[in-house]
C-alpha cells in the first residue's frame, strides 16, 4: 500500500512491472498536489515519472526508485532518484536526445524527462547500470546541493534506522550520518531524534554538536553517528564520530583517507567524544556511510563521477556497495560546491 502522504525521507519503490509503474506515477501526482505544485507541473511530473518507470521496466535489472519532497528556502519540489543494474549506456548525453535508442525503441524517454524536469542529471556505464536524479519545481530550481544523501531500509521494513542531515549555521557547513541501533521503527525513532537535534543544535564544531546529540537522544535506544564540517576555504575538515560510521576523504590521484570514529553509542553510556582535523581541499570529496554499506568501493572505478552531483555519487555507491540485509545510508559532500 502506498502512503497518501509521502514523508520527507521519501518512499522506495521496486519497479519491475507495468502495474507498479502505474502506481508510482499516481503516487508522484499525489505528492505533487501535496506540495501544492501547479496543475501543469503536476502533469509534467506525471510524464517524467511515467518515462522513468517505463525505462526501468523495459530495460533495467533490479530497478528501484526513490520519491521524496525536495525543500529549499520555503519552496518545495519533487525529487526522483532512479537506480538500476541494467546494461547501462556509454553516452548518457547522446541517449538523452530524442530519437536515440540503445534497445531498438523510439528513444524518446530520456529526452522527455530532460524537457519536463526542472533539473536532470545522470550517470551510466556499460554493464553496471544507470542512476538518474530528477527534480520538478514550480519555479526556478534552487542552486545545486553541496552535500546530499539517501537512506534505504533493510528488505522487509518500511522505515530505515539510518539517516542523514545537512545544515549551515553561522557560516559552518555540517553533515550528519546516523545509524539507529537495530532496525525498524525504534531504530528510525533514534535516528529521527538525532536528525531533529542536529538541525536545531547550537553552532559549534563537530565534537560539540556530537555531545549535544548524545544528550538529546538519551530517551531512545541510541545510535552510532558522526558529524563532519568541511571547510575547504581553510583547507580543513573537522570531524567527530561515535560507533561504526565510516567516513573517507577522497581526492583525485590520492589514496582515500579514513576518518576516526571512537567507540561508543550516542545516547547511552559515557563515551569519549573527541574532534579531529584533516586536510581537505576544494578538489576533495567526503563520503560517509553506515555499516549497511561495505567499504570496498573506490571512486576511481567510476570515471567522471567525482565532482558531479553528490546525490549521483551517493546513489551509485548505495547501489553497488549497499547490502540488503541491513539498513543503509550514504552521504557525499563536495569541497568545490
């Protein structure tokens, strides 16, 4: 059953039949009306969703789609993230031109998506699959995000115990990744409390924010979590973490550098909380993820992905390194944004 109101963390759909595709399109229309998009943009959203789901049914393997609200500065739009492990495309730009086809069809699907959406981006490679990120707004879309992420629940659950948040306060850009203990609603409640506390936390470096979160979620079952503050202008990334949150700095031509998260559970016990500083340039990328994502990924395996839309990178890593037997979350932040 598809919820009448789509939560901000979104809803995941497995798209493998025409019937599922129809349900997803109707859900997108409901979300557009929920966010008070104009009738013409709701119609555009329906076209975009129909074309994406049609491509997933016809050409993809293991096609999934995340549908969620996109909120910026009092405005709202709809964001769709389509992920598949299908044949992929050698030239996604060429495949987005009307009339081009990789499978003997008319090839108009991607062209329609580009025309009707407010923002479109994608990454594809032969034999690995395709990731599409699409937004539909009523007005001019906001500036691209400097950091983005997504979380997926363990198979069989509707809510994920993993989550993330992004904020900017007093000139500090900070991100959070949280892994609520266990799975299901109680784990989701722990991460939800951490996200809420993070968004309202007083300005301060990551270790101060983590101490605030530790106190704020003591009524929950607890969470592993980490806060990072990229500051490429100063050439530094500040970081503090508790538990099994993985975080790496990746820069072209360099080995990725792992960041230190100390043992402990936020909200329980009396963990040691300490901040660390790491070199971080405008050309660097920060990747953070929960233990539902194996850490054997390498951005060098994805030519041209580094420095692109951070949500593209997050979704691609989730597809290839995420496990289905656990909640999973990936966040990517770019130094150059």
